[in-house]
């Protein structure tokens, strides 16, 4: 799975939010279990806060 959220420019929060919505839609289609979803949601939240999740 690619980290598409990291491809968004950091100075445009609107497109970053759009990218996160696309990732969540993709998770719905993939049918991830709740634990996997929670892990990815936390990574997205970390990106929004500006703190690296690595």
C-alpha cells in the first residue's frame, strides 16, 4: 500500500484533507478490519498534526 498522504503538499491543508478522504474511501473498499483502520487513521491524524509517524 502506498503512502499517498505524504505526496500532498504540506502547505495546502485542504487538498491534504481530500487525500485523507480518498484513503478512507479506499479502506472502505478494501474492507480492512477495525484494528487496521485505527492504525491508518492514527497515521493520518499524525500527519495533520505535523508530527511524523515514523
